[in-house]
C-alpha cells in the first residue's frame, strides 16, 4: 500500500462529519467541568489552555493571581477564536476563586506534585469538578493547594520532572472526560 492509499474507511472526516461526531460525544456528557488557572502568564500557554477548555466542554474558566486574560491580543493567536467559546472571569485570589467555584457546585482538584497527591487516573474526577492548574514556573500556590478538595499528579517516567502547563491541562481535561465516558 502506498502512502497515498488508505485503508477502507480511513479518510479524514469532513467538517460536517466532525460536527456530527462531536454532537454524539456531547450527548454522552453529563458532568460539569470547570477550570481554574492561577498565574499562567505566557499568552501562548493561556491560548492553548483555552483551546483545550473549549474542546473538552469546560463550562467556565476562573482566573486567579496574575493570569493573562483570554482577551489579551497574543492569547488569541494560539486560541484561534476559541476564547469566545469559554465564559471566564478573573476571580482575584485563589481563595476567592475557590469560593466562586464552590458556589457553582463544583469540587476542586488541583493538578500538582505534592506529598498527598494521587495519580491522575485515581483522582476523584467524578461528578461536577473544577480542575486547577498553576503558573509556569512555580505551579499551584500554597493558597490554591489549601483551597483544593484533592490534588492529583500526572505520572511520568521520563527524566524530565514536569510538563508544560498547557499540555498538563489538556491531559487532565481529557482524563476527566475519559473517565466520565468510560463509566
């Protein structure tokens, strides 16, 4: 088989097929998913985070600390228009953000390496949950960790100790949805 041949049925989907496929997955989705982003300052990281949030149906984005807002011009270069699909608010401090999140009926699971963190695949991601991520250099602040109901980490076996915050966010959002869809 040459590189231009494809297996039967293995062609890229047309835009209408993608919309139909996504609609089918939305029908299987009941859990509410929120996202708290604390002090992520790089516009390309924030744009990637917003794009992942839109892909996985995050219903609201809360910002805390000095997080770059979605309406910042350079964020849009990476978000590719998805910044208009995810409602957001700057909630101020992590404690104020946590209060706003709890008022919406969501539990908070921070994604961070701590002594009491559980592997992401064992984290309490069922039901209505808000994932929380911290800044590029220092991760989640002590105040954010104190406000979280649970902490989870992404198991890694390589020689690098951490992931880019946008990549880690996408992995965590995907895992939250995967768990819901497989249960």
